[in-house]
């Protein structure tokens, strides 16, 4: 099945909060303290409602068969050591029941095309060091760990930055 990607609206907030909580439990269970997950998951409904009220950060719904199965957020890289030609994939989350079915790959292909269409030259993202499944996924998508780490703010966990130079000739 193919995905659709559309700019998110305030009506997506509830589903995004649900997906965010489920995907964090799926991906971060065992990596992040349970108390941290519980605290964050309780806050997602309010956070998503606020973020989608004006949607300044390019939040998108990932859909298939008229069902929202995930979301992603794009923007200019927030790291001071990167130029404004770097697009940051701030988040890509799928409802866990849709993981491993090719939807993530389709979303990553869209992200790369979208970044090129916005004239970005490269793509970066942050991933938890212990989130091995996500790291394998991003590596299969062509990204590599660039050696940069930082505290995640989720207990004692660390994030690693992944990077990809975009091949604009393939994306046009």
C-alpha cells in the first residue's frame, strides 16, 4: 500500500498524541525510564494541540487508506554547527502496528524529495543511541552517524546525530 503525506491540521492533534505515545513505548521501552515515558505520554495531547494550532514547523500526517498511521516534522537544522542548507527531520513516528511494512521507507523517500524541493543540500536527524531498530532503519535510508552526540533529556540516554548529503540529481 502507498502512503499519502499532507500538512497536519489541528484536527490531527489527538491522533498524533496517540501515535506519539504508542511509538515511544514501542521504541524507547528499555532505553528510557518508564517514569519519563509516562510523564511525556501524558503531555502529548496538550503539546500536539498547541503545535498544530499554527503549525509553524511543517508537521505532516502520514496516511494510508484514509487512516493516519504516523507523522513527521521537518525544518531547518537547529544545531549551531550546521548551516541553513541542512534540513532536519525533527521526528518520524509511525503507529507501531504499521512498522515493518514499508511505510517508513516511503516516508523517508518523501522526506528526501521534500528537502530537495526546498533547496536543502543535506539532511540530519537525532536518534537515541540505544534505539537500534531506528538506527538500522536510518542507515538503510542512507544516513550515517556523524560522530556528534548530546544528552537526550530523557533520563540518562544519549542521542546521536545522523547525516546524509542529498543527491539532488536523483530527486528531481
